[in-house]
C-alpha cells in the first residue's frame, strides 16, 4: 500500500495527505500499527489535513499529540481541516 | 571524528577563512561594499543600522557586529566607521581584536571623504589578505564545530521529515561534543512546554517560557495579532494552519538533547551542547544572531524553498518536499523526500545530513555559497530615534 496520509501520533484527530486527492477518494493510513481508511468529503491537496474523527466546535485539533488550535465549527471525518474551520489560540490581541 | 578547520588565536575553530569588512553604521556601508567589491577574498556586511539606536537595541546591534568580527570563520577584519555614529568604532575594533585576530580601522570623517577612505581601506584589506589567505586548514576534532539550525518557508514536510532528520544530525553532533543552536522564538509559541521538558535546570525552563511570553506580549502591545504574520501565506498554502502547528514541527530540528541555556540574540554560548537563542522567526535575522553567537555552519530546512546564504558561513539547504527540490534544485543541497515516499527512514536521512555537514566543513561549497548569497540582517528590538 502506498502511503496516502500520515497520522503522526495515535492521539491525533487529523491526518496529513502526502499527495493531491479529489473528493470521494478513499484514503488509507496507519494509526500506530493498525490500518484505517476514510472517504474524503472534499478535495484535499498535498500537505493539508483531514479530520479522522468528528471534531466538535471548541474542541482541540490534535497533531504531534498536541493542540495546534481549536475547531470553529463541526468538522466531520474526511473534511479538510484548515484556517476556515480552526483557529490558533496564541499571540492574539483578543485573548 | 575529525574535520578540517582554521584554529584562531583564541583557540576557537572556523571552517571558512574570510576577511570581513564591518561598517559600524549604515552611513559607511557603501564604502565597505566598494572596498569588498575590489578584493575577491573580502566580504562586507550590508549593515542597515548602527546609529540613533537606544538601550538594549543599541547593545544588540553592537553585540551582533562584534560577534561577526569574532566569529571563527573570520580570519581578519577591517572596521569602517563614518565617525559620528552611535556604535563606538574603536571599542568595536578593540573587542574583536581581543580575540587575537588582525583588525584594522578606517574612519571616513577622519581620513577625509569616500575616495581617500576607500583607497586606505583597500590598502589595509589587501595587506590583511596577504596575512591570512594562505593559511591552510588543519585536522581538528568535530567537537570544535558549532552548528546553527534554521527553518524557513516551512510546509507540511518540514515537521514531518526534514526537521526530524536534522534533529538526528543535531543529536549526533551534540553526542560528539559539538555545539548546536536553535533559535526563532516566534516558532516556539505553542511548543514551549514540549521544549521546556528538556531544559537542564528549572531556571533554564523558566527563561524559555519567559522569552516566548515576551514575544507574544510584544505583539499584543502593538495591538496586533501574530496571526497577521504567522503562519506566512506560503505556510498556509502549504497546509500549516496555525503558529502552534508550525512551532510543533519546528522544534523537531533540535533533536532530543538537553537544553543547556537560553541565550540573548547574538550571545556566545559558554559551553558545548544544545542552546536556545532568542530571535525572531525571520530567517536572515535569526541566522545573523546565531552567527554572531559563533556558529560556523548553518543547516536550513525548507518546504517551499529558499535561496538564503550568509557572508561568513556555509548554509546547507534541505527539503523533504520533492516538488520543491525539483523546482529549486539550484538552491537546495539535500533531498529528504525519500522519507515522505517511504524509501528512507528519518534516521538514514539524519545520517546523510550529518555527513553533508562534515563534507561542507571540510570545504565543499554549498549551493548558496556557489551562487554568492550573502544575506545579513540585525534584529531590531526598538524603534530607531
């Protein structure tokens, strides 16, 4: 199986794709040693992230087993996770 | 393990043998450049500051200029002053000369104008070249090496592959007794708690939290938002969604070694091992700070690709984005993309990086060197008055 997406830590709720994939593609990846697959709900380009679990608004986006920001809306598995549906919590004038 | 190096009078070891021309002020930078343009062995710093600076900002510029003069990659120095600038010309020259290397000074207002100063500067630099250019490197232990680690134009491959591979190389150099510096305080935001676990003492951890806190507070003080500048548009296009994500990927490049101390911008570390330096995320200012701190070789990971070099040190580029490597092969030295495709492990590429650092230390030219890239930029921490 060619590697299509990477989950860096088994605590993560996102995977990073290693190629360009159109919507509806079934993406295969590993969490630790176990193989998983998810159908993309949107086009996702090289290096961008997809949710591998349902993520509620206000919930941490986890990559490298750490929070990289917080979801601003409900994100379904297979959806693109980026600045349109998550936001940084650091260095902000409003916080 | 041995490398080839130039042992300086103060005992430190460089891997290049430059004659450096340091303008103490922006007002003397053109004269410095004109002198360097006529002597192939000489290089001038394009200094944009040095006058009407106050307090810690003035001291930081002074420390950076002196640090460049003292850097072991520099064999001899000409200081070019205007005469009325805030940076003290003779103190700068004296501090550099304390390292034992030959230092000369020319001052435009004292010699009497551009043409006479350039003539006198040329005479002095050609003499310095005759003193130092013939010196051959000798075999020295690899523990004499001081490595600066930088990342710029990051994308998803940086945190996934090139930074962890460089982290392996960093660990190898620390284990061999060498010196490593990690900078870019902006890119610790959101990852400082992970780095702090490796601090040698609770005081070092506290210093680390403090520089990150100050960095965030400076942005808030200006009533701005770090999100306006970090991640950059290129980072975002490459898939990085927040400064936290960028930072967590960034810190992988410092491997796993304990953190000995947190340095001021341009400060020279007192011992061996891994150090953190307080610097901005901007690549050129960050590299400038680490070279002022005595680094002699730079490893630079990139996702989007970048041409940056330095006037006094080799800068080795590495990317794990195969498209970038193909697009910018004239700028990038190492292709780490086999990690992404699964053909090589992070450890294997880490060892390749270490071997490249040794080859470059032994004289192999990096792509930035062979293209003549000489970026230099001092980090300003207060307005100019």
